[in-house]
C-alpha cells in the first residue's frame, strides 16, 4: 500500500494547487492541469477493466456509485444502497467496471441514444450535436471506491481509457456528451478537450438531486488529432494522446464478439427482476410510455413475466413497434449488372432480419437493381446472398438502403436466429 500512500500525498498537493489556479486565466490553468496528468503506462496486473456483466459486478458498481453520489449530494440515500436508474435496464447502456484483486473499485456507464433518449436531454439541447451525424453516448455514473480515490489517476485513467476505447472501437459512437458539476467541468475541458454546450450553468438538474450541471460534448472524429496536438512533446506518463490512442493496456479485457455487434446487453430476465423489481422499485415507478417501450425491447416471454404491467387499453390498442436488443455495423459490398457494366457499391449493414437488411451507403444506390452481396457479419462469419435494393432514404449526406434477400444462406440464418433469441451478448458466442 506504500504506492497508494505516496499517490495520496501527491493528490492532496494537486488539490491545493487547483485552488490556487482558480485565480489564473483559463488557458493558463488548462496548461497546468495537463502538466498534472500522471497516467501509468504499466498498471498493476491485479487491475482488470471489463464490462460489468454478472450480478456481483453490477451490484458492486451500483453500490460504489450510490455512496459517491450520496456523499456529493447528488442523490438521497436509497434503501437498496445502490444507484440504479431506468437507463441501466436498456441494452443500449453499457457499464464498465475496474476490479483490483477481483474487487470492484471503479465504474462508469455509457448511455447510447435509445428508446428513453438521454438523461441530460431534459435540460440540455443536443440538436446541434445530432445535426453533425453519428451515434451519441452520454458518459455517466463515474465513481471510484473511497479506498482508491486518493491514488491520483491510478484507477481513473485506465477506466477512462477503456471508456474511450469502447466508444471508438466497439460502441459505434461519434459524440460523447456529459453533464457534470461546475467544479469538475474544467478537468474535462482541459484534459479531454470537451466543449461546453452552453456557457450558462443549469442551476437545478433533477437527475442528480437538483445539483447544478454544465453540459459538454466531444467529437471523437476529431478528438485523436486534437489530443495529438494538445499533448505533443509531453513524456509518456503525461501524454493522454499516447495513452488513449496508441498504448496497448493488457489490463483491459475487451468483450468477446462473434458478430460485428455494437452493444453488449447483459440484462437477463433474472438480473432485470433482481435490480428493478426486488432491490429497487424502478420498474414500478416508470410512466406508461416507458413501460411500453420496455415491452417493445424485451418481447420474449421470459422477460414479459417480470416487466411492469401495461394497461389493457394500451397493450391491446395497437401492436408495439419492436426495438432490437442488438445493434450492428457490418461491412459489405454488392455487385450489380447494368447497361454500363458491373456496378460495385460498398456499404455497412446496420439492421438485419431473415428476409432483408438495412445498410448505410455513401454513394447513390440504384433502387430496383439486383446483385450478389458479400457481407462480413463477423470476423469469421462471411455471408453471400442475392439482394435487391427496395427503398432509399438520405440523411446527413448518406443513403440508407433497404435490401430484400432472395434467400438467406446458413451463416445469415444463424446470425439472425442468435440476435432474435439471445438474451445477452454472451449468447451470441454459441
């Protein structure tokens, strides 16, 4: 523990220095903040970062979050001793955990745009971010266990690196958005180059017990170059560009994937029941709209028995539109015959069914033509199918094409069956 004690002294010094820095110009403060970075390129092998997927990992993460939020005044104590929100029930939310000696010591959640939207959209306008295109993820629920808060960035920086890698490589995310306390916003601005959504501080944010909040965003399309410029010439331990973008951290255990899915659902019927019915009353407290949206996601009978009930009038008035639990981004190519000769188009599949798929394509695709499509559903899952372009819609300069399959091959059938019947991401590995 001698390393932890040394880091504790260093952190106390840094905190005192930050109070002095408040009297300096902002850009001068930002440069000094970046000089205070200390990210270990070779963390202790006992530190492991992974997706929280078991009941024990999720519960420990929610308990650390609860205690941190209560201590900061961001929530009132809950009888469960956990901070569990309705967003944690969605397959578009992923919770990461940091474990030291197999004990959860830190956590952070990424909430991608789903059927509930984002927590922060209740007070911040995200339309300018949406207009730039690409998926958005709200970074939320960051907490470190009290025993490890005085260790500088020993837990925080590896956890943030995993979050960055997960969003850029696995979560199909372009924009990160945050709503943080005004006391913390300059750390995000100076170290990670977040930009404020608005200068005005929101005085009362219900999601964190009425505490003030500042909203900010980071465009990952340009973040790598921004980091490279901002940390140019700095030594490795102070260089977040090298740390985030180039360093291979074996402590990070990336989620295994058979297919090119872009989310990692972990909630089984048993886990949903445990966290949202037994330990908390989250499901019971949802409004009718959110209850119906949950029904549109979890359509299997094993889920229906533990979901909050719907009024008969609402459940029978019209069939609910189904929302897939899994999202995908699979590269593909289609070759079609035309009067001008063979035409080849590259695309990315974003939604599939047994009879067809939707794809994003940068080029104008001719509707009505047929051809052979070669699609990489996974690293070792190659499908070849005959397709016809049926419809086209343009959004932000890209074309979204609906394709109909003449006949799915065995690889396609197996992928669709796994996605339609699997409860969690581990089910797709079979």
